[in-house]
């Protein structure tokens, strides 16, 4: 599992977020990643975050 600090604020508490991800061992499974807040533990999938960027 990989952990990467990202410059995004938590929508819940305005704390710092980090990204966590893992590479699937089999090609049948896809790569998964999600974002977690250091302060409050809020979590969201990276796919959900990408969807919020493109909402008009």
C-alpha cells in the first residue's frame, strides 16, 4: 500500500488529506485509491473526488 500527501483540504474539518492506494495483484482487479484526512479520518474514493470536480 502506498501513502502520498496531497495538497487538498478535508471537506469535513478542513484538515490535511493524504492519498492511499494499492496495485491489484491480478489484472482482473483494478487499481484502487482513496483519500483520508489526518485529523478526522474522513474517507472518500478517488473516483468520487474526480466526479465532484466535473460537476457544473
